[in-house]
C-alpha cells in the first residue's frame, strides 16, 4: 500500500510537469490540476482525475487532448521515473477544484454576512 501511494504521488508529479509542456491547444494555457491518481496494485493501470479552474467543460476538453497525447505522457513518465513499464493511463474529467472554489466563496460570503449582522 505504501509503495503504491508513493508511486502514485511520483506519477502525479511527473504527469503534471508533462502537461505543462504539451503544445495541444486543448491543454496549453489551461489551469489544469491532477487531482488524484488511482493505481492498480501491480502498477499496470492508472486512472488520472484532471480538474480545470475554468470549469468542468474545460476539463472535458483538456481530457480529450490528454488522451491524444497519452503515448507521449506515458513515455515521459516512464523515462523520468526510470520505470520498466509505464502504467496505462485513463484520463477522467473531474470538477472538484471548481466545487472547492465555489464552496470557499460561499463560506467567505457567509462570514462577511455574519460579521455585518454582528456589527448592526
């Protein structure tokens, strides 16, 4: 379990770096975040959850670009981490970053409202 979690973090870090270098217009210039990676116990397959600050539609478009560059991403991850075999990667759009930002904005708004009610 520990090795799997550590490897998932390493792969997440490297995928994030490779995404920043991609030239695909569906990916380039977007504020993408690799939220999490679920690796199989034998490290042969991984689900990569990607979220965009701009929203879920942007994340879905970016995932199309990432799927197109899947071979390049796998090769780069394998090379940078010196793996014998790179895991197969499945990119999945996720909207958790946008939800988190909205939740935080609601929280701050409630705090401001409570503060103004307190002062009155």
